[in-house]
C-alpha cells in the first residue's frame, strides 16, 4: 500500500470532515452531514489502509445518483456560488452541493477501484 495514497486518503478524509462541520447552518443539515460523513468514514478507512469493496461501491452508486439529481443546478448557477465562502443567495446552495457530490463521486470511484 502506497504511503502517498494513504496520505491522499487522509487529506480527503479531512476535507470531508470539514464538509460535515460546515453543514450546521444548512437548511437540511442532517441529510448532508450523513452524505459527507459517509465519504469521511470511507476516506478514513482508506487512510488506515482498508479498502472494503462493497461499501465503497455502494457509496459510489449513491453519490452518483444524488449527483445526477443535483447536476442540473450547475448549468444555470451563478458564478458567485463558487467565488464566495458566504451564501449570497438561496439559489447558491444546490450548485454548491452538486460540486460536493461530484467530489464524493470522484473519490469514491478512486476508492472503489483501489478496493477492486
């Protein structure tokens, strides 16, 4: 197992932990904390050198479906949704969450491939 890959997994786990923490002020925090919490746990397992195939594959399926649901919000999103840490408009939430889901999809795909 590559130390570099384990370090990358630890970095992603930290990013997903931060994503969980910033959901407290979200209109639906429990849902998003669960999504990013799942990504955190799986990335943390990767950092520990454990890559269970089925949990990673199931998470990849879930994240992909959710991303496909939220993806249309990216098409007509305001640029300000991604250039400010503050929420400038209620319409900025959906494209931001779509971006977070895309990150979950990509890292979940990496972990699933690694587990295979």
